[in-house]
C-alpha cells in the first residue's frame, strides 16, 4: 500500500518503486483469459466406472449448467443410446442440443465427430451439419486402447470440406505431430479457414505420452496465429492443464478424459472444472466467459444459435 501511495503522489524514491510501477504497466505480459472446455461424456466411460457420468440428454444438460456456473465456457458433446453405447443417431444429438440450449443457452457447443460410434462418413459429418458453433476434427489415424482410430486422408479432406462449407469451427484433435501438419496443409489448400484451433490430446495409451516436454513441443509446432488447448488423459489431465494455464493455452477437462481427482477419489465434471478454476486463481489467470471465449476463438456472433433452427 505504501509503495502504491508514493507512486501516485510523489516522485519515485528508489529503484524498487520504479520496478513495481513498471510491472504494473506491463499489460502485454498478462495472459488472455482461460477457456475451460468440459468433455462431458465421451465414448468410453460408463456409469459403472463413475456414477456421475452424464449419459441421457437431461443428465448432460444438467451437468452443462453446473459446469458453466463453475466457470466452463465450452462443452464437447458425445451422444449415447439407451444402453449407454456411443451413438451417431441424429435424433439423440438433436435432443441433447435442445436440452443444453434450454438449460444453458449461453455456452459454446462442440459436437464430436469421433469414430467409435460409427464409421460411415456422412454419419460422422452429421453433427457438423447440425451447425453447432464448433465440432471436433481428428486429422490423422492412431492407435487407441483396443482400436485403430481411423481417419484416412480421403475422409479427412471430406470432413474438412464439410467444416469449410458450413462455417463450423473445427477443434483439431492432435494425438501426434503429423496431425498438425495435415491441418496446416488443409488450410494452405484453402479448405480450412484460419486461425486454426488445436486440442493436444496427450497421455492416451498408444499415442504421445503426457509430458510437459511433449506439450511444449506441440505448442511450438503450430502456426503463430493458432490457439490451443490441452486434454491430458487420466492422471495427466490436471498436471498438463496446469502447464497450459502457465503457458497461455487453454484447458479441457472432464470425465471423457479422466475419471478421478489428483488424490485418486472419483471426480465429477463439476469437481474437475472447480479444480482448474482454483489452480488458475492461484496462478492469477482469469477465466473466460462464453462471450470472451467466442472472441478468443474467432467464433462469429451470428453463428451462436444457428443450431436452434436445425433441432
Ligand atoms: Zn470426444
């Protein structure tokens, strides 16, 4: 307090005062606000593995509301059928969207185009054709536990064109480095519009390990105007999120990627979001509202509710 008062009313008495003042003026050193994405359900977890997993449209929407109140702006959404199995059923997706828009109209919805629910190209593109603000887009193939996550060059170009035609912003899911190059290639061909937004998925068995060194390498490998978030799998989730908070990136947490808190107790989507908000608070990083997240990601305001006409 004394230093502040002197700074405003009197000339600097010593160099310490000067330093304090100059730090307070370094606005460019302040990191942009943190976008917290919640990956609510995914394809793999079951209620048996974690009872708080949201599966039905109603459960998903209620979890979105709670996580939005805790500080999450963006929601990565998968659909499940009545038996909890991954589904690309159009009616289930529509029902989930209607529930979310009713309960939390302000949040950003990102629908999944993942392959576990089906391999048909048009089925996988359907969530993008519903015109959400964002869709996930994996620009390469890799091994995941028990399966090959298959995205052929032909399918990738097909799906990129759907993103291009619809104006839905893709979140490029990167499981290994080549997937960055594939996305940049599609941008150079004019199929994907920049700035690109990447999600580094690290620590899944079969793909890049979840080290801070790998995260740093990936952040240095994307175009200068790109934005990025990190999804650490399992026990890597909170440590990599913490690294992203410090590095100026964004964070994805949620039961799709991780079922436990760092102490090993069962997590819920809300407690994972709360953990990130607490860490970001300790580190002085402010949390982005959905509106601020739209600005950071370059999402056009006119696209916010296009999906309502489709569902
Ligand atoms: Zn997903």
